[in-house]
């Protein structure tokens, strides 16, 4: 087994015991990138020189006999909407083509304390708007299990890099499913933490009341380790919670005895692929055989989640994207006067999907329609939150598909935005309710495409979903592997 195929916790043992060096590991991952990147296209920027320099420093530390942190010397990739000081952060948009942030996002500052090896910035749908990575202004990332298919999105670069062995772990962001859905399409683990668990400072805003940063990893153990590194209160993000951060690796215990798991009937309705449904229901049986109590539950307002999300997210996006005016940030396209300059800049530099959302968002927020659309959506959001509160009176976690299908073909959905939006049916309710969710591989379709299930937890209870995910993973052969 090559080094790039191993998990962070396996590599940590090998590094600490001097069986391998960080330089050797980093070079092995770059060799894999050389082998795969032409086919996969996960990266927007590769920082090889800096990576090898920092690997060398880790090796010096190890040779001095010092202890290293769990992520020290481990190669990682960062979604390109997370600000990295001195390294371009484009959001896969032409409008930020040359934007080099003068500061690090809080998650980067926190990760740097653990000293992993930053190998590059990875692709996404422009400004994280999409579910296939086809909306990137630069390239289409391919699914490592079938390069004719999408890796999911918007964190498609993060999931594809981890699944192909081009990175050991990655950070993604999730506004309506963007960590979990690509994780499920690429056969890796992805966790969206509780809203506020991880600082959003330095994450380029898409929809601020929904955005969260989280880990994309090969297995649940690595997921807990990365979450440990990035979670916690941040005075630079007023929405970050000051709840105590547990040691999430303490949740890595294989035990679901008497755990109450609810299967929401609204997540298994028409449109869901038969193989996906079977695979998730089989996972429920596995949980049952391990001692969990399974029951059917109802989240009655699920059918309104997509329309609610696709009003709130674009409304917030329209507001957040006002800052790209050709003056303060990014690209400028000249015009005869300031209005024409702004118009030209935004017309030329934003992609189709971003423009569509700005238009929808501004429409929903406009004086005559605010009450009918935006305000109404906020009210329905409260109902969706209440569904979960009620359900969690009877169950500890909720088990559902992550996405209604496995990875679809490149080009199959892109011309039909509504169809694409429907893909988010199982993921957006959690963002609307602020709840944590983890996607875990649970099998493959007949065509060898990964399938994932999602475990949804109570607010700030990442521990229970990690524990359940770990228990399942330990009982299976999935988890930890790289696409060939
Ligand atoms: N697919 C959803 C959207 O297009 C979710 C994106 C995300 O989570 N960033 O908005």
C-alpha cells in the first residue's frame, strides 16, 4: 500500500515512529497528483515548494525526538473559498481571479498550530453555488470512481482530492450540503458541524446564516481529529458559539447499544434511487444488529425545505456578493462611468449560476415581495427547525440518505437548475436548522459508484453522530480507501 492511500492516523504513527519521513510522504502525495491530476482536476493551485519546505521542518522536529501533533506532517488541501494568507483564493470565480488574501481564515490559523502540510487549494462551484463543481469558472473536477461523472459539489475538489489519493484530508464548506453530498459521491467521510461550532471568519461568505466549514476525510477517525483542530469559539465570528469543545476523538468508541435512531419517512420518497434507498436501509439493519433501536419518524415540513433554502440562500448571497463592485475587491472591467464600470465588472466576471442567484435573491428581498418570499421563507425555516426539535424528543440521531442518487453524469443536470436544486433535498434541512450531519460511505451501486448515508445530530452533539458513524464503519469494509 502506498503512503497516499493511508489515513492521517495511520500516517501519524508511521511519522512519529520514524518509519517514514514527512518529506517522503509529501513527495508520495505529489507523485500521486502528477499521476492523477490531469484526469481528476481537483486543484486550482498547488503549493509544492512551500509544502516540501514545511515537510522538511517536521522531519527536523521528529529527528530531535520531539512529539508531533496528530495532523503534523500530513498533507491537506483547502477549498478555495477559505482565505489563505499570501495564497490566491479565487472561489473558482473570475471576479477573484487574482485575489491574494492578506490574512488567514481562523480555520487556517488553527490548522497551522497543528502543522499539517498545505499542498494546495481545491476546486468548487463558483462561490460554492452548486452541487456538481460544474459551476467553477476554471475547470470541471471529475469523480475519481468514474471520470465521466461529477464529484458532487460544491466542495467537489476537496472530496475528489481525498478520494483519489491526491490529498490525505481536506477542508470544505457546507451551506446546503456541499461537504456531505460530494463526500457521498466520492466515497469519503464529510462532516458539517453545528452552525457556530467552527468559525466562519475568512470563509468567503455565500449565505452567512447557513455556511459552515468542516472536514473531508477518508475515515471517521480522521474526521474527529480534523474537527478537533478547527472547532471552537472565535471572537472574529460573532455567530461562533462559546460552548466547550469536547475532544471528539473520545467519541471513537464502537458502541450503539440502545442508541435511538430515527428514519424520517419524508427522506425516502419518490425521486430517490432504489439502490441508494436499499443501501441506506441496509445500513439501518446493520445498526439494529449492533444494538441500536430503529424507528420511523416524521419531519413533516421536509417538502418545503428546498424552496425555503432557495429563497434564503440566494437572498443572503445577493447581499454578500454586493461587495464585488470592481472597487474594493478583485477584478475590474472599465466603463465610461462608475455605474457602467460596476455593471461591466459584474456582467463579465460572474458566472451564470451566480447571476441567477443574485437576481432571485434581490427579487425575494425587494420591497414588494419581501413579505411574500423572504419573510415567508424565514417562517417556514422555523417550522423545519421545530420538526427536528420534536423528533429529537424521541430519538438520539436521525439516519437518512445524503443524496437521492449516486454521482450523476457531467452535463446531465447543468442545463436544468431546478432539477439540480432538487438534489439537495436531504441536505438543506440541516443547514436551515443549524444541525450537525456526517456523510459516511455505505456501499456502491452496481456501476461501482459510492453511496453515502447521513447521520443527523442534535445541535452541538457531533459526538453522538461521530460515535455512531465510527461504530458502523468498524463493522464494515468501507472507509479509508482510495479510488483506484
Ligand atoms: N447545492 C447547494 C447550492 O447550490 C449547496 C451548496 C453549498 O452547500 N455550498 O446552494
